[in-house]
C-alpha cells in the first residue's frame, strides 16, 4: 500500500447500522408494543433500573464532593430506547417481538450517560460502581484506551442491577456510558451527522476526516487538562504539608 494512502472511516459505521424495516411493518410493530400491557410494564421496569443506577452515581458524586471538595461528575442523563429502535434490533438479531426476547437478549434498552470533567474521574467512577455488591458487571468496552476507527471515545459498562417490585426482585440490565465533556460534545456532533441524509460519498469522506482530526485534538486536550489538574493537586498537597509543619514547629 502506498504510504500516502489514508483510509478514512465512514460516517455510517457498518457494525452499528440497523436494518431497514418496511415502514408499514415498523408502525404495526410499534403500535403492537405500545398497546401491550407487558411491554408497558417492561418499559416501567427499565425506567426504575435507570433510577437505581442514577442514584448510585449521584451518591458517589456527593461523597466525593465532601471528601475531596470537588464533583467528579458534571452531569447525568438517561434514556430508554424507543419502540422502533427496539423493533429494529430484534429484527436484526432474528428474534421474536416479545418482552422475553427483549429482556433476555438486549442489553442497551436502558441507558445512563455519566459526564465527567477528567479522564481519571471516568475510571474512578467506573471502579466504584463495579465494586458495589448489588451490581453485577457483565461487560466492559473501553473506547478511551482503544478508540473506534472514526475517533469515538467513551467507557461503556453493561451492568445488571436488582430492582424490587411488588412481586419481588428482578435483575435488570443497564448500559452505562462514561465520558468527558469534550468526548460527549464530539459524540453528539458525530451522531447528528451520521443521520444526515443526501450526503454524497465525497462529502462523507471529507466530514469523516474532519471528525477524526477533531477527535484526536479533543483527546490531546483531555490529556493536557488532566496533567494540569494533577499539577494543581500537587501544589495544594504541598501547601497543606507546609501548614502542618508550621503548626508542629510552633
């Protein structure tokens, strides 16, 4: 291969594309789901699972605020997949359109996104969540150490958390995405552009190149900001040590 040849990632990554279902069929499936009592109960259960995970993250953030005088978590958002997205995933996996198939085979119906200020906060929050004995860690994908070809960076966890309902305890799966503010800004723009229509091949490649360039610059900025914060922490620690020595000598 010529050394000057550069292979650019497509805006529409093939591995995440969902199959196109006939529009009439999709509407029928959506209506069927929305009218199903079982489906409504399932969606309620996923929303409750999200609430449990959010509470855990908020508690950790409050603790860190008191212990270290700063909040590692900038914001928390969440969502439950739309019926049409669930239908498309079931169709892609050749699974029946049932509540049982959804809860058994899909791990990202419920999603929580945690936005941190610094990279080391991401790993600290992930480790603290994984240590909690009522939360079972199922899968990790570290797209920060190993970014996707298009430049996407984030830390993904699939967890299972028990939720207590009137009929007993039910383990529910939730996907947790943890990323910095800069990573989230990039991912939001990338997601928006992926679903723009009427983009020809040349425009797509140009945008993909620009996004990849931005992703690398953002990653470098995150690393520099991390180093600056560590230097500031070091200065604060030295000041505290100096004050302690003065008090002791006095």
